[in-house]
């Protein structure tokens, strides 16, 4: 990499980023950050109305965006998503595997088998298929997986989700080796960000944010925002991180993973 001024290293002009699960919450925040940094963004999720709204917001702000309705558990839909990025913007340079989650919290002994299968399909298998699909359509670039602290330790009540995210971490490490040197692969493990998905998963609501902040004992004194994760994605996708691959970046305000 040639010497350049620091701001230029973070400039995403000319880049094309696909973000899954981008209709709301963290995914929408990531898409907005990419657009603000100069990238064209392809926002993908199952809910067409939500991704169309995010794409329209980006375009209204002067950015370039395409909404593609996508079920990430459908292999053909992921292939169509990658092709749509190329058809619209003539390239694919970054892919963010953000879609995921599980609303069920219960001991493994009580967990329905179908919920285990659904969680693994959405949070792990889809990441594998999407990453391989993205790599086929990418000459050089970056893949970023949104993981979780749940993948690094015991998570009573969410073992199915934690197991999936532990698998995502493993995929990140192995793919970073197998796809090098042309494609870098990293992951981000968000901390407490009070999206609808997180609040549903922990059985809380927006009126309890102060209590959540106290319970999680976050050293930096606030809950996270989607922009916090979007900013980390910009770093990992940009030339500023051109020598960074196979890393799991914790973005959690200094709190230990839960």
C-alpha cells in the first residue's frame, strides 16, 4: 500500500458494499455509514418495505443504493443478490453478513429442535454460503461477519445462538486464510446495542435502557448505537485495515462479552 493521508485510507469512494439484514437496526446503520463514506450500498433483507426505505434515505442524501429483497437462508437468493450488485454497480468489493438473531431464550434441554435448526441455518450456514458466494463475485475486497460475544463463552438460555456465533468466529479465521491474499475476512462482536432484536431476545423494552446500562456495567458509560458498528465496518473494509484479516473486533464499550 502506498503512503497516503489518513483520511484517504478511510475513503470508500468506488467501493460497492452488500449488507444483509439491512432493513433496520445495526444493518441499516452499517449501510448508512458505508454510503456516507462514499460507497454504493446494496441493502438486503426479507422485508421489502424496510430496505426500500433505507435505500431511499441513502439516495435522498446523495448516495447510491439498491434494495434487494433477500432471504439469506436461500442459496439462490444469495447468488441473485451478488449478481444484482454487479448488474447495478459493476462491482462487488465488500460483503457484510449482518442478518441473524434468535428470539428464543431457554435452556438447551427445553429448546425445540426446529429452533436449533433455524438458528444454525440463519446465523451460521447462511454466513458460510454468503461468504463463498461473495468470494466468487469479488476480485479483491473484504468480507465482514457480525458475530457476538455469545460465541466466546457460556450463554445460559442462548446456547443455540452462542454455538452459531462460535461457528461464525471459526469460519472467519479459516476463510481469512483460504481467501487470502485477495479477500480479507474479519468479524465484529457488538456489545449492548438496544435494537428491537436485542431487546426482544433479552425480554426488555426501551423503557428499561438505564437498567440495562447498569446491569451490563459498561465502562464507557453508554449503550452502543448502530453507527458504532457501522464505523467499525468502515475501518475493516477500508484501506486503513489493509493488513488486518482473521480478526474478531469487539465493539462493546469496554464491557466483557455476555
